[in-house]
C-alpha cells in the first residue's frame, strides 16, 4: 500500500476514467474529499479540481475537462460517508458543478471544535496534531486552473485528502469516548441544511451588518432592499459583490436615503461610474423603502452600547463561558456572539427568545432564559 507521502495519484479527465474512479470508490465506507477552485473575479467559484480517496488511490478529477456524471453525483450525494475539512466553500463548489449536496457528511474542522481544540483549526495543523506529519505549504497559492498541473501541485492536492481518513478515525474514537458523536452528526446535518437554504440567503444578507442598530426602521428597509438587489445582480452577472457595490457603500446609501442623483453622488465613496450605471436602480429601491407602510418596516434594533443591552449580554456570556469551560470547548462552539446578541435584542423587544435548540439547547437554553428572567436593570 502506498504511504501518504507517496500516494498513488490518478488523473481523471475522461468520462471513462471518471466511471472507473466512481466504480472503485462506490463500495467504500468512507471517502475523503476536497476541492480546489478560483474565485477572484467571479461570484460563483470556478471549480479547478476535485480530490477523492478511499485510502488507496487518490483520484484528481478535472472539472475543466468533465461534466459531473450520474455515477459521481450518486457517489457524492449518497453512499459512503464523505469527509471534508472546513466544508462550506467546497459544498458550494460541488453544488454548482455537480448539482448535488454532499451527503452524508462529516466536517473534520467541526469535529475538532467539539473535541475542545481550536474550532477554526486549518487542515495542516489538524494533520500535524493527529499524525505528527508536516504538510508542504508551497502550493497554497497555486493557479489550479493551469494545465497541466505540476507534479508538486498534484502531490499537494493529493495530500489534502490522504490524511483525512486517519484523522477522522482518531477524532471519531475520541468523540465516542466523550459521548459527542451525536453532536457532530447534528452539526453536520445543520451545515447541509444551511447549504440547501442558499436560495433564501439574499433576503437575510442585510442582517450580517454589525452597525444595523444605528439605522431607523425605514433605513433598515432600504438597506435590506439594496442588499437583495446586489446579491441577485452579482449572482446573475457572475461578479464579486464588491465589484458591483460593497456592503459598506450600500449601508451609506441607505443611511443617506438620497432622492436624486446629485444626493447619491454626494455620498462618500460613490463614484460617478456607479451613479451612471446603477443610479436609477439604487434610487428606485430607496424610493420603495420611503413609500413602504410603517407596519411593513423592520423593527428598530436596540443599541449594543446601551446599559441594559450590555448587562444582559454580559450575563448571558457568563452562562455560555461556564458551560464551555465545563465541556472543555471554546465558547463560540456553543454559541456565537451574533446569536447571543440576537437573544438580548429579542428580550429587550419583548419578542420570543431565539434560544439554541438541539444539544446546545439542552446545555444552555434553561440557563439563558433563567438569567434573563432574573435580570435587574436598576
């Protein structure tokens, strides 16, 4: 059997070779999977390479030369467990190219977070942590669209998957010891659910902005409409978001609520080319927000700088920190700052609390609710 340092690499750029690879891998229990892609000048990632192994040969599939076959789509969406590390972009690449969601799935970065390690641990550190091997870094910035790929590129790409099987074997054993394997399965199922909800992401993009609380409800509505338009247009034109218009500038436009081109052009950062190319559309969207009924506007958001907000946030953060310490994991593995802020905002607005569910809810929900029920704002 080839050692990880000298994997049996097989280049796949014909339908026959792809069929042979899929036939070889179909009976495996677990596959290690990775992708290389390019995204500097496009909205959608351009697939450059798909790496697959079951522990013997490493198949480097060339999506520049091939369409995804029905056998490959079946292999990716059913059958063996697939291992990916930091999977979100890989899932997007494979969904766009092959038209499938990868399942069943284990994300080894998520697994590492549940084991009490750095929840954002990169692949090279992960491999060194579990195997002691140091992977080469010299091809990290390679042009993966060039053909033919060099031997060094092919080896680098192959090593991106050959260690995942051993890493997962050890991770799984540790998760079983800690009785957290169910947690990982639930988290990976949610990763896939989020990947499948991307069609709804445009309408929620505006909520990512950290300064949304500074805007009035009508300004928030304007920003929401602007971001929905930008997301749709960037996708349709296949351009990076920032090449069309970035979030910072859309926020500034929503804040100013301009009514004519001169006012739009006066906003800091708005270039004449943007006014000429998109000015009418941007002003129309602002106009729609101006005319929207008050009842249809989003609620204003509480200031995170206010005493009541900070007091609640600190109390909730302590609950999460204590539970994280008891479990030996990073607090952000249990609940992200954004999620804590959402709970605080809901409490201040007398809305139902968006408390965590699933295994996180079992560990945190009662404690978070109790802290808020006992709050003292005096």
